């Protein structure tokens, strides 16, 4: 989705279950005479489909179900390199892994067989797979389901992306634009910031720590002068960008995980913070002061209340309610959501 939107919409890592929430990425497609009309495509990135084992897993699967309720087209993405590695496995341990993947595949195919819309199969990372391995893989997967389209793609080299866009426009119904032309996601910046911090945890730590970690933004103080205003000032001296102050809590489940996240004399937490800060500054276009601390919340992945609180939509509702109740200069809030002043 990042390659299609041209923006950093979703975090990326080689680890499974990187995506935890459904995120919209909006792409404006210009009309091409004789090929297709102008279109706005709203991609909804969901967590990967897998059998749930924890409350967090069940919440992630619920994100998939909710996305499937409001779709015109479904894109099933499969990593071609991983599929080929499984196909080439020949020892007993790898055979066991293959059996697990077969079970996961059947779970996925069980979902898409219930759909009444076109389903495209996208084989990703094809630049890393030889063609003689790709064709048998396509044949194997199409025996499981009759996909409307099978499109091999490489996001890194942009192979197949133009074809994909044309095929999507061909099947989408005519309708009204969902988002303004200059909006590329539905996700507020403060929650994109939380995801960038979590992406840094995924890249800077290993083993079970990334899966047991969650990030919550505690304070988010935007500068009074927006970056756009600062750039317009005419001065011989370099413009000093305004400062955004952010404090975030990293939750984990055990003291041992906390020790790993902090590192010796705080070295690991400093690495995570430095990597995240650079990404956040690129996103916001400001300088960023980032404060991180680690909290142990035992077994949080099994807590329905805690997992629900991580959803950025729920957090946004709580922030809105807090802002209303903390402003003494306002009158009562009416049922329709309008605020009556003095």
C-alpha cells in the first residue's frame, strides 16, 4: 500500500503480524484515454489472516471481518518467497511447518469462499523468485480458489503495479469520492506516530518482544507555528523548524521483556527512540522531542479491555470526550454533538 499511495501509510517489517489494525490508503488515479476513467481507490490494509490464539489475535481477525463487510474487491497478498521456501522444504521439521501453513491457507480460503465479490491473488516479492518456481506456485494456489485475477507484483521494483491499478479500476463500481483529493489515509498523525515507534521496536528487537509490545501516545503537543508557515518566512538565516513534543508508553508483558526493551544503561530504548524520532520528523515535517518509557502490563494480549483501548478509533473517541470535559468555558454538550457556548 505504501508503494501505491507514495506515502508511509503502514509500517513494514519482515516479522509476521506487523499490521494490527485496518488502515485506509487513498490513491487518486488519473484518467487514461482508451484505458480507464479517473478513479479514487480506497485500499484497506488489514492484519494478516491467521487462526487466533490470544485476545489480540481475535481482535485482529475482527478487523479483517469488518473490512470484508464494506468491500467491492478483495486482494489476497501472498509472499512468493515464503511460499517457494515451503515448497522446497525436504526435512522433517520443515514438513511440519508446511503442514501448519496448509492449515493457515485453508483458514484463509474458507474466508474468501464466502465472498460475493471479485478476489484477486497478488503474489508479492516476485523480483526474488525465479519464473520457473513462480508458475507451479500459481497453479497450486488457483486449484484452491478461482481468482478473478492473478497478478505477480514487486513493490520494490514497481513491477505489476500499473497492471494492478488498471484491473482494480475495471471492477470497481461508479460512486462518489470518499476522501478529499489531498488525503492519503484515514489514520490521524498521532496514531501514525505510535505505529512508527512500534516499527522501530520490530526492527530493533527480536524473539518474542515485538509481539508482546504495544505503544500508546500519552502526550502529543503540536507547535503553535505550523511547518508550512515557517517555510514561507523570508530570511537569510536557515529556518528553524518548530518542535513537536511527544511522550509515549511502550507496554510489554514481562519484566524480562522490559529489560530487553530498555537495554544496558538504557541503550536499547535510546536506539528505538532515535530510529523512531527520525521517521516521525520525516512524517511531521518538524523537529521532534520524543520521550519513551516502558510499562509492564502482565498478559495484556489476553485482556479484552486493554486490547480494545489500543484501537486508534477508540482512543480518538476518548480524547474527544476528554477535551470536551476539560474545557470549563463551554456549556453543556447537546445530544447532537454541538457545543453551546456562554
